C-alpha cells in the first residue's frame, strides 16, 4: 500500500516511499526491501543492518503514523555508509517526511 499510494523519492543507492496517515496516532513504521540484485545474502543483510541503523536517527523526525519503505538499489551493496546516509536523508526530505 505504501509503495503503491505513497510519495516516492529516488536517489542513486535507494528509493524511499512515504505514506503519511494522520488517522493513526502510533509511531512511524519502517520497512526495508533489499533484493537479490544488491548482492549475496551476506551483502543484502549488511545493507539492511546499515539502513536500519541510519534510519534510527531519523525516526523522531518522521510524522506520527506514517509508513516508510526504503528500497535498496543494486549500487547500495558497494556504497559506503556516508553515501547511504546522504541518499537516505535527501530521499526522505524529497518524499516529504519533513
């Protein structure tokens, strides 16, 4: 639902889908999609861990009740953490998270 109906912002290493929901008063929900195109299972799990860690610092800035899906693109497997962080920040901003 978030991917289909939410706003989308893409960067070189990832795409962020954001669906604000003012009717929900709960904490924001975040999901990650890392396909086989990113790399082996070890690489995919490493990318998920890095994205999860980077997303923690942005959770308090997200609107209450929103849903976010972060989809890693194939270049994310080789990307340094600094590049992932910059892309995540820019994509969240462009998607309208703040």
